[in-house]
C-alpha cells in the first residue's frame, strides 16, 4: 500500500506530499500521522530551510476523509491537531502549492501555511456547513485575519467554492500560475527564501505569527527577546562579512 505522505529534500527545500490521489487527498489517520512525523523530522533538520506542502494527482486536499470519520478514525494528532499541522505549524516557513481542490480541512491546511502558490484553476472553500459540520481546524480562526471580514463570512457561511483569482484579489494567494505549475512555482519561491539565513528566517516567522497577540506596550520587548540571539549569532557576522567581501554567505545556522 502506498505511503500516505511522501517527502523529498533538495537544496534546502523539503516537499511534503499528501499521497491519496484516489481519495482526492482526503485526510485520514494515516495522513495526519504521516504529516506530523514529517514535520517533526524536517523542522529539526539543519539542511532544510523551507517546506512546501502539496497534494498528489492534481488535487491539494478535499479535507477530512468522511468515510474514515464515520468509522471513528481521527484525522487529528494530539498537540498538532487536524492533519498533524493546523495547531502547531513548523517553525520554518511553509508554502502551500495548490492544484485542484483545497476544500474544508484542505483549505484549513492551506491557511496553516505562510505563503500560497495556486493554479489558476484551483478552488477553495469551507463547505462544512453544507455537511452539518463546522470548520474547526483553524478556518474560522485564521480566515478573518487573512482577508476582509465580509468575504470571510461569505466563505464560511455559504460553503461555496471560491476561485484562485477571487482569493488572490483578497490577498490570500501570493502567486497564480497555469494548471500543473503550482509545485514548480512554489519551488522557485522556496529557493529565494532558502538563500537566507536559517536563524533569521525562523525568528522572522515567529515575530510575524506571535506579534498578533502582543500588546503594543510590550511588542518591542517581546520582539527583542526573539531577535537579539540572531544579532549575536555567527550567521550575523557571516552575513556582514559576505556583504563586505562581495560574496555569497555561507550560513551555518548558528
């Protein structure tokens, strides 16, 4: 039986692929466990700076496997939530490479990522209300923070599908490409990010994510706690030296 989640690493970029194309990459227990294991490993690897999440067979993910749900199988992992991702994303930047459908939990996986590259033919939505369910894997929490309130409400309350163009106009999609090109474009974006210092990348993502909950009176203090170790790192010295010597830096992640 094929593995539910595949991984590959090249040039500092790791690709995680949900590999259930026969089920439109619906998330079952095997996918959730496989995703959690992959993230644990890849987030700890020194040779990985950026992650890409995608789906096999021309579809990102149709969400929770309802057939598995009916049998009592859980698509959640303790501490990580749905798909082994939504409650505890990795510290490294994650790009969603979306082809086909990203619906329900599949859309919520996208919303757990930091950047989105999507096919012009992709479709997004939170159809849980059409099934008597609620988008409880982060969709209702993250979507209003990413796009205008009224559009978030329309997506959540109608359960309809929305186009890549619609969501790009709302600021949710970074790059739109022809069908079949999402992963290639995501690799290009990841390569641009992976050129940068790993400690700086992790600290930058952490500040952007966590600062939404900071009071303005303590924001700079909290930021300082995260970024000052970066300024005193060997990579910071290397970055300055490489600039002065007009050469590419040799990052060590320390």
